[in-house]
C-alpha cells in the first residue's frame, strides 16, 4: 500500500487534532521507514502539529542524529532494507515469518538503498538490489533483534519524556 506524502502528512495532523480534543499530551511517532519522501511527510506533520499546539509530538527521526548513532552500522549505511537490521527484528519478534533456508542463502548486498533513492532510482533492481534486500540478512540473529527493539523503545521513550520535560532515568 502506498500513500501520497501529502496524504500521510494530513492523516497524522488529523489524528493529532483528534487527540488534542481528547486532552492527550503527546503524540509519539515510531517510524523506521527511511524513504526520504515519507520522512519529509512526517517532518511536515510534526512542524504543523507543533505550530498548532497544544499537543506535543515526539518524532525521533531515526535517519538523523542523535538517534541514528545508536543503531547498527548496517542501518547507518542505508543498506538495511530486509537486511541484518530488519531481519534480526523479525527473528526476535516473529521467527515463523522468516524463510530460514532462503535467508541463510542470501549473500551480503552492501548497496545503499538510501543513497539510491536520493540518486533518483525508482526500483530495487536499479538501486542494486534485484532481490529487494540490502545488507546482510544471513547475518541476522534473534539476539541482535532483541537488542535493537530495546534500543528503538528507549529512543522513543527518551523522545516522549523530552516532550514532557522529564529527564530520562539513568539505567
């Protein structure tokens, strides 16, 4: 399913307006989809929500600092579509959804999907991923996935607490 960027922005803003009527203090956006147009649509929604107030919005954009620094090297490279980063999460959360024989047969693909998108590539094949994966899915482990989910949760928690003006408790 695809939505036009302006539809994504409008939908998030409409949700925020509804939450405001219900006296919700913070809207938290959890997103790991790195398509630049999608990220711009979420950023535009966040700007509009902040402008309208009073609802606060926590949107830790994983493609930018400081959040990206806490994620794997594969993630930071942009070569992570169905690669080690994402596959590890699926192995941790839904191992039954992974075709293990296929996963372990895939050779690493270091091509960066993020760079390819910025260069205007429109298909996985043109981006250097004819099998629609980038990175190293064969290297994925459930343990890495568990650690990644923990990190992603901590990032979202930190962003929400910052919006509420509350310091993060030290671990």
